C-alpha cells in the first residue's frame, strides 16, 4: 500500500488506526469550527478504509455538516444513520462513512471513528494534499449558506477594530478630556505628581509620629506592669527603640542630631573646664605663699632644734612629711580609674565627659589594649588615665 508522501502530522498518531485527512476537508473543518463559537457543530467524514498488518488506515476525502447529531455518542441512532447515508449518496457516492467529530471552536486533534456500529475517539491525524473534486464541489454548493454566519462575525470584528482605532487616535493626540468606554463617558482629572522631597519629608514625619506613639504605648504598658514613673519608662522605651534599625532617612537624621548634641556637650565641657582651670589657678596663687611661709617656719624650727644637740641628727619629721605627701598626691592623681561601659557609651563620649575633649581616646585604647575604638560592649570594664 502506498501512503501519501507530502503530509503534515497533527497530534500523535494512533498505533492501531492511522487517519489521513485531505487538505480540502481540513479547510472545511476549520471553516465550520470558526462558526462553532456559540453552538457545537457536528461534521461527518467520508472516504475509504483499508487494513494492513493489523493496522487500519483511513483516508478522508469528504466531509459534510450533520443536523441530527448534537453531542458525542458511541452508538448512532437510526435517524442519524439515515442523515449520514443521505449526504453520502448525494455528495460522496463512491466513498464510505468513516466517522464524525463535534466542533466547539477549539483545535481539532482527532476524530471519532465508527467501526462495527461503535464509535471511539482516535487521536492524531495526518493532513495530505491530493486532487479532490468531490469535496471542492460540496464546498462551492454550500458556500453561501454556511459562509453567512462568518460574514456576520466579520462585521462585528470590523466594528470592534474601528472603535480600537478611534481610541488609539485619541490617546496619541493627547486628549485629556472625556474617554468613551462601551457607550459611557468617564472624566479623567489631571494628576499632579508630588515632589520627591516633599514625599520624603512626609515619610519622615509619619515615621516620627509612629515612633512617638510606640514609645508612649510601651511606656504606659511598662508603667502598669512595674509601677515606674512615666518619664523613666519613656526613657527606657526610647533607648530600646533606638537599638532597632530605623529607615535610612530617620537613621541619618538621628546621626546628625547625635553629632550636634556631642558638639554642644563638648563645648559646654570645654567652657566648664576652662572655668575650673581659672579657679584652680587662682587657688594655687593663694596657696603658694602660705606653703612657702609654712616651709620657712619649719626650717626655723629645725635650726632651733639642731643647736643644742652635739651630734648630727636625721632630717626633721615635719620636712619629711611635707616632701612625702606631694608624691603620694601625684600618684593618686595619676592612678587610672575603673569605668563600666553602659548602653549608648562611646570612647569619644567618655573622653568628652571626663576630659573635655576627645584627645584621650588613643590613651584609653592603649591603656586597655583596644584596637578598634568602636568595638566596645555593654558591661565591659575599662581603665581611664
């Protein structure tokens, strides 16, 4: 048996039943399938059948529309068989009935083949090209009747296409007035974009209000649980919130505020230290004469005490006491003091609070063996020079 050579396979071919459909039949099925959008349409297949090596080969050369078949069935009724036979004798007398298919607008990937009064679905078919006068004559005879619904659909398509073109032209011309959507008019107001800076400030303000509300809520809850004062509770809540990461804009604002506060603190400490230095200088000037008079009196007393003694004696006790107190005082001043790192402390802040400037940071690091000034932990014990 010679099979068609120039074919196009649609779907996967069945192993036991191979279906070949001529090109005119495929075109007719596509035409009827386009008309089956709102209502299913049944079509019959006519052709010839042969068997070789246990495989059935079906070659469809004709197709016609059926009126008595509405849904897929396994057994055809007598009325349906009579309609199928009537169409075969009229248009395809030299062919036999092969099967049918229900069209619903979706792609056709198989047919219902009828054998021994039983119809079963066979998936896949091959489209081939061959001279087919009988199918061409049927399509020409029924062209006017079956092409009318397609003409109506084409008119609807043209109307929709025209509306889309009009809408596209209005959009391209920059029309900002009224735009029609399926017969209704809808007004579009001009939208003024908000500046980016103003939007960023609004976000920062909203974030600040949110943080304040959170602090107040936490303060009230902690006050009810622990009985602490509202101010102390608010400070603790604020410190706990500051440990969390805020958005970039709020964090940057807090950093700027912290730097300004540290500058003000440094200036205040510097003024206070200057005032204390002036006061200490005045006190030293007043104390120096008194110290000199005391030393002179001690020397006189020593000379008077040394005259009646025939042998040399050690240095008087008062003079030794005065000289020994000065090194002890200096050692007490130079001795490092212990300090415990608290929450929010930095080495710069500790230096500002204790020395009035940040010049002692390097000495603190050297004294405590700290390589990174920012690497300090809460509760850590350090020595201050």
